[in-house]
C-alpha cells in the first residue's frame, strides 16, 4: 500500500487542503500543534471510518462546520484506489454519510459499513480479525498515534499476550482451549445426568418382566370371558326374538281393543246421528208442504217482467217532469212580457216624453204604442192558455205513471217474497235429498259396525292371557340382558386393563430401548471427554506454544537488533520474556522501564514497535499494507546521537513508503521528501 494523495475539507484545523505523498521516506514537518497528527487521523478515518471509542466524528469535523470530507488515493500493487468519506453535523451529533470507493475507476457507492468491509478486503486483513478490535492490525503495523506507542509496554502480561494473540490471529487457540474446558465440563454434566437416568434401568427391566407375565394371564382370562359372553348373547337373542314375537301379538291385540272401543263409539255416534237425521227429514217434509201451498199460481217470468218495467216507467216520469218544468218556464216568460206591455201602456198615457225614444209623446204615437202592446198582450194570453192546457194534460199523465210505479213496486215486493220462498223450497228439497242419502249411509254404517264389534269382541277376550305371557317373557329378557351386560362390562374392564398394561409394557420397552441408546451415548461421551481432556487440549496447547515460540524467536531477535542500533550502550541490554514483556538489564541487573531516561524509553518502545511490525507482516502473508509505515513523533526524548541512529534503522526496515511525523529539524536530513505544515489563524496549511 502506497499513499498517493490526501484531500481534506473542514477536517480539524484544515479548511481545504490537498497533499501529495511521494514514495520513499516522507517527513511531515511542523511545530507542535500545527496539524501534523490531523493528517494521520484523516488517513485512518478514510480507511476505517468513525470508530467508537477510538476516532469520533466530533474529533474530526472542524468547529463551526456542518460538513466535512476526506479523500484518500493510494496504490495497492497495480490497483489505483480512491476512498472518499463525508461527515455531517446533525442535532444528535456528527455522523458519517454514504461514501464512495473507486478501484481502477470502477466506482462503488455505499454506506460507511459497506465501504469498510470492501476496503479491509482490499488491504488483505484476515477476515477473522475484521470484527475483533477495529483497526488493531493497522494500529500495530502501519500507524500508532504518539500517545499509544508505549502503551503495549505497560499493559499487564495477560493483556499483552491477548493483544498479540489477536494480532497474529492465534487467539483462536486460547478460545479453543477455553471452549474445550467448557465442553469437558458440559460433558461431565451430561455424563452425570445420563448416569443418574440409567440408575433405574434394572428396576425398569424387572417391572417389564412382571407386567409381561401379567399380560399373558389377562389374555387367558379374557378369552374365557369372551366365550361366556358369546353364549350369553345367543341366549339373549333367543329370548329377545320370543319377546318381540309376543310384543307384536300384544300390539295387534291392543290395536283390536282400540278398534273395538272406536267401533262402539262410532256405532253409538252413528245411531244417534241416524235418529237425528230421521227427525230432521220429517220436519223438512212438513216445511216443503207449507212452501208449496204458498207458491201456488206464482209465475217467476212475470216477476222478472215487472222488475224490468219499473225503470222504464221511472224514465218516462222523468221526461214528463222535464216537460212540466219547461211549460212553467215558458209561462213565466209570457207573463213577464204581458206585464211589461201593460206597464208601457199605462206609462205612455201618463207621460209626456216617451221612455223608449225620449221624444215628446203625441196622441198618434200613444195610439200606435198602445195598439202594438195590445197585440203583444193578446199573443201572450193565447200562448198562456195553450200552455195551461199542456200543463194539465202532462200533470194527469204524471199522476197516472206515479200510480203505476207504486203498483209495480208493491207487486215486485210480493214477487220477491215468493221468490225467497221458492229458493227456500229448492234448498229444502236439496236438504231432503241429502238427508235421505245420509240416513241410508248411516243405516249401512250401523250395520257394518255391529258386525265388526262382534268380531273384535272375541279378540279382546283373548288379550288378558297374552298380557300375562308377555310379562313373563319381558322379565326373562331383562334377566338375560342383565347377565349379558354384566359379562360385557367385565370383558370391557379386562380389555381396558389389558390395553393399559400392554401400553405400559410398550412404554417400558421404549424406555429401556432409549436407556440402552443412552448407555451407548454415555460410553461415547466418556470416550470424547477422555480424548478432549487428555489429548486434544494438550495438542492445542502445544500448537499455540510452538507458534508463539516461533513468533517469540523472530520478535526477540528484531527487538534486540533495533534496540542495539538505536542505543549503543554495552551496559544496557533488552530481551523479551515468555509473556513478550521487555526485560531490561543494566550492568547485569534487571531494572524497570520506569527507571530509564526519556530517550531510552522511546528507544525501547520504537524497537518493540518496529519488531512487532516486522513479525506481523512476515506472519500474516495476506496483508497488503506491509509497504507502508507511519511513525508519529518516534524520536521523543532522543539525543542528537540517537537521532543519527534513526537514519540507520529506517534504512534497515526497507519500507517502500515511510511517513514520519516529527518537529525535530535534524530529521529533515534523513528523509527523501518533506511536507511542511504550518498553522495560521486556526487554519493549517501545506507548504
């Protein structure tokens, strides 16, 4: 992995910056607080994103900014990779937004988690380590922040070993051993449970034997009882047939009794009805004689003719009344004209002016008017005389017609009364005919019922003997039924008991078979427990120790080599103990790390750090970051002489790209390229 460029926007003290990284050794030079470490944190953010507890969004996003981004370009062999991640400030804090990953110009856009998974796959980190400790391998092989470089030296020996196990992906052996011990404990528990279950196996076998014998005995008894039941059923069926035969005969006799009683009742009823009908027939004959006498000379045709004449006469009367009305109207009209002429004659005699023409009345004119009006009066009197004659004539005719109508109405009423009597006569004739038929039928019925009653009487007299025989058969049937039911109940009880014990036997067989399987399982578990406890755990322990021994050998050699290079002091030497803790000897005596000077402590930490980097890269062949190392203030407390030795160490590690952060001016002469960082007005810039 070779870093090519880095673009920052609103990241910590950077507003907008672009940095190009050449190959070889590169120095990030600048005063303390100028923004050098911010560049390293931005690189780590580009690769891994925000890491809880390690690298937060609030730490990276510039104060006052709402958005920020990092774009990192690097090479992986022949592949060109560009990563861009963005930050956004929200009410809940600073969060990552979706980013992009470009490999040879093929762009993938995804969530922060999707980007991280793809990037870790690209740089070849073991899949088993991806979720263990965030950027653990990166922190110990590529970039360790200044304040964490000495941290591993001060960890407890157990924690240090756990870290190294994770780094070298051999913590699985510890987990395997721990899981194996847990598995052995689980096996012991399961063995104990199985042994407890199998304690009752002899008792179960004894119980099975006893119940098997009991089943055989029950089968024999059941066969005997079933034979008895079969015979009892045959006897019962025979008794049932006899009983049903008698019951049928008795039913017939009961029906005969019922018919006998019904026949007696019908005979009595028919006789009474016959007497009643005969009396009614006599009465009807008497009424018929009376009706015939009242209808002598009655003509039904004359009645219908009178009925038709009444409307005709009424219509004729109506016309006469209309004529009389017209005559009265004409009489009034002529009387009015006559009176008007008389008034004119009277007025013309008394007046000087004519009321009609308004001219002065002359004697001649008066005579003319008088003559004219006299003619009108004469005409009216003639017409009135004629009308009087007509009125008299029509009045007489009206009176005659009214008399005729009254006579017709009276005749109609009389005829209607006789018509009613005629209808009654017809009704009585029909009733007489019906009664005659009924009387004849009732006589036949009475005769038949008398014969049927005599026949049924003989059957009824035999019923008492059959009832006694039926009661005896019924009692015998109930006794046989009770005997049969008792045997059926006993057979059911025996079957139920046999079925219950048979099921118990089957269940015991299954339980015993299951226990036999558990015996086999117990044997297998004991074998597995013995193998895991006595062989497998020891084998895993040996493998882990062998791998750790190999790591220790190389780690210790590189650690001593680079420490001696950094600090040529024959009185001071270092080595690793079995827990990979640095052991420091001064003048032949062991001393504590805390007792060393600042430069000596830094030498121990840097040598340990470089040795660890070398061994991890050698052991984890898939890692593609072996060409890159980033050192953050690796020379803290170094003397001028020690600084000179750093050049030699950098040459020995033979890294394609080394990025060193230092404020030491002398370091500028050790590197191939220099990137200068300055801070002006709270903003870092690259020069």
